[in-house]
C-alpha cells in the first residue's frame, strides 16, 4: 500500500499536513508519532521475548517429563 506512494505523493501529503496543522504543530505531531512508534516497537519486542521464554519453558518442561518417565 505505502510502496505505491513514492516521493511526489509523500510531498503532497506533507504539504497538505502543513496546510491543515500549520508549521507550529508539525514538530509536535512528529514527536508524538515518533514516541508512538518507539513505544510500539518496545511493546512488540516485549511480546516476542515473552513468547520465546514461554517456548523455552515448554521445552524444559517436556524434557523434565521425559526424564521422569524414563526413571519410572
């Protein structure tokens, strides 16, 4: 979807944003957008790390169950 915009389309979007919000609001909007992206990125990393930890715990539990079954 965004790959079809190109440089001219991006310039048009920025000009429209400048007209709508004005030059004083654009830096604030950019900072807010950047903070949102960084927060989303850190939350996504947290979810991936949690998922990897759960997978490791499941593998450890399966190995422990196999060891118990072999002993019994």
